[in-house]
């Protein structure tokens, strides 16, 4: 397998993979979100050039952390507030790997690539967000190895959108039961 920077050539494959993992309609247009000097996306391809994973992140513009968190997280620590005012918060927003390739550390390689890129783009405090359904794999160990600590968990983060049918959660039962997990790390 190998890793490449995202280009629009991968758009359809990234969307199909995201639909399968995070729920249909959850993930916006990958070419849109990977635009701009502070955004970055990497893909992982099999030896047959099948897309088997991707991850993306961005360095947030100044004073946009609260809105990035959709104003749902109220206990923002001081060091994050300060970094937010400086435009130095890097966020790893999504990582996805095909279920049949899990356990091969592809996810942690993708995370590491995005992590290093965000640091290079001026990310001083990093946040990683995960949408996790009841059957999802554990991410805590990978994040700890990368120096992240658990920050907060939001049980109802997606519920409103999910209930409105804005995306189709893969593991939805009669209600939305996926969580948002947030990890954080100080680079310097
Ligand atoms: Zn849901």
C-alpha cells in the first residue's frame, strides 16, 4: 500500500468510503474541504490502487474553534482559547479505513501524516474528532501513542442532524446512538 495527497481524482472513492463508514451524507464534498492553504487530505491506496483509507484536517482560522465545535462544547481550556485567538489550532477531522483493512495500522499512519502536516502548517494545539457508533473500533490506544489525551465526549453531538435525516447513520437504531469523541494535544 502507499499514501498520496488527495486530488479530485479520488473524490468519488473518498465519498463512497465515507458513506460506508460514517453514514451516508455525513461527509461533505471532499474536494471542497481539502481546498485552501490550511486544509490537507491524504489517501491510502492498495497495491491495486483501490482506495482503502483517508484522513483530513485543517488549521482553523482565528477565533473559529467554538463554531467548529458547533457551540456544543462549553468547557474549552485556556490554552486552546489562546491558540484559537492565534489561529494555531490544528484539527484532525476525519479518518476512515475500510473495515477489511483494519488492524494493519493504516489509520494510525494516516493520522500521523495529517498530524505532521498540521504541525508544519502552524498547528500548535491539536484536536482530533471522531464520530463513533456502538460497533466502532477503539481509537483511544492509537491516540495515546500519538501523544493525545482524551478531552471530552458529546453524546448528542450528531443527534439533531441524524434525527432530521441530514445523514444516514450506519448504526442508527430507532435513535441516533453515535458519539463524538474529542482528543487533544499540545505540540509545544
Ligand atoms: Zn446517528
